[in-house]
C-alpha cells in the first residue's frame, strides 16, 4: 500500500514545500503531486494523523490517490486564487464555516448536488447551494471552574453580561473566527443592536484582555484567573486525554456547560469541505466527500479532533460523549459567514479586542 502524500506549507511561504511526511525528495514529489489520473488533491487546514489513515482507506477502497497540502485556511485560499484555473486543488477542507464562506465569497467553490451528501449531512450543516458540506461539528460551550461555579448559576450566552460575572470571563480574541461565528449566530437570534449591547456587557466582564487560544482560557479558569471560559468542546477533550498530568489536573477542575438549552440551543460550528471550481478531478472530489460521510469515516474523522460526527447515529468518542447530550442551535452554518462582516464591526465598536 502506498501512503498518501502530505505536504506542509510553512507560514508565509505559500509556494514552498517545506516538509513531506514520507518522501525525502520534496521537489520531485511536488512535481508528481498534482499529476492527472485517479487522484484527488486536498488543500486542508486540518492537521491530524487520523485523517491520513482515512485518506489511505479511501485510496485502498477506490484506487484514487489522495494528495494533501496542509496550511492555514486563509493561506490555502490565497494559493488557490493565485493558481487560478491551473490550480490542482480539488477540495478545500477548513475548520470553520466562516472560512468556507470566505472561499465562497472569492467565488472559488463549485455547487455539488449529491443525494448521498444531502441525505447524510443535516441541512443546517451544509451550504444551501451545495457549495460546502459540514463533515464534523463542535460546540462552543461555557467551561466553568467547578469549585467556584455551579451549573445552576449558568443559563445562556446572553446571561454572561450579568454583573455577577464581573472580571470573571476568559475568552480569546474576536479576531478569531470561532468568536466571530458565535457573534454571527447571536445577530441572527437577537438582532444587531442587541448583539452589540451584549458584546459591550460581555467585554466588561472579562478577567483580562484576550490572549491565547481556547486551551489557554480553560487553563486560566482552572488556575482561578476567572470563573468561566468560552471554548470549543474539543479543546477540553484534548486536555482530558492528554498524557501530561498538568493537563489532566486542569481538566479535572473544570466542567462543561451547554448554553441556551431552553431556547435555541448551543452554538455549534463545523469542519467542512467544498469542491473547487477549478478542480481537475471533480468526480473524484465528490466521491471523496461521499466517502467522508460514511459511518466508518465519520467516526474516525470526528475522533481525529475529538469532534462530533455530522451523520446521525454514528458513535461519538467516549470522552466527548461524557460531556453530555445537548440541544444544538440549528441555524444554518452559512449564516455565520453572511453575518461575519457585521460581527466584525460590532466586536470592533464594542471593544472586544
Ligand atoms: Fe480550533
């Protein structure tokens, strides 16, 4: 069995192949990488070894070779734009609906009509025109310090402006797309004016100016720098599963709360993919997406980043399942993108750094 090829792009060096997982001669490999034939070329913002094993299974099952270029989503989008109609990229894989929307805005995505995809992926987790499909989902939850907070103190995202949380909330910057998508979902639920007022109150309750990623917020809550953090579920699952005792201790000190259970549900986001307009291997690209929504692929792909499968009835990783069942906000994920420019303006005006 031949391994799928995997190329990493270094930051700021979009045209340079800086490493290859199993090939010692990147230049030659890179020339071969995009050859025509039974092949599908993924430009992916995901970086998990389990994804690789999945690509190999697809290769074994179909004879279609999978090549992967990995980089940050914005870098991949720029590269695809630069390559134009000559781009070898068949699929763009990202870790947030907002980024797929950016690709859509750049007119890079091709509508796909597949009954397999439409049946497997719930409507709210795919683009209405078939420009992209969610492949896994994650919830943006409240992580609380178990010594200082009882779940009964918590209810909704909206209630995080309450004065009782003054100086107690930790979150990463609003330059992060997860927060932009959360704000976009709140604009849809409550309108722009109420959302702006909410951001102002939320910022007033910050324990410190935003710094670090979701993991940093969870650690700060465990260390008592504040009572609550906003984080995606997989960041906590990672800490629970970590080999480091320090991480395990952090995980033991915090609890997960799913907000808005008595109204619209908890905000969720997706990792997803879309077929590119310039794709030289469209049929293979669609076949790849259809494979990714098979129950077996769903289980592995979701586990790779401790996420939830999008397909109903697929087994959830036990650590993730232990967070509990919850009601999801079923707002179509495409709205996060549509509301993104307004979300950015609101965060800027309301002082969410
Ligand atoms: Fe993340």
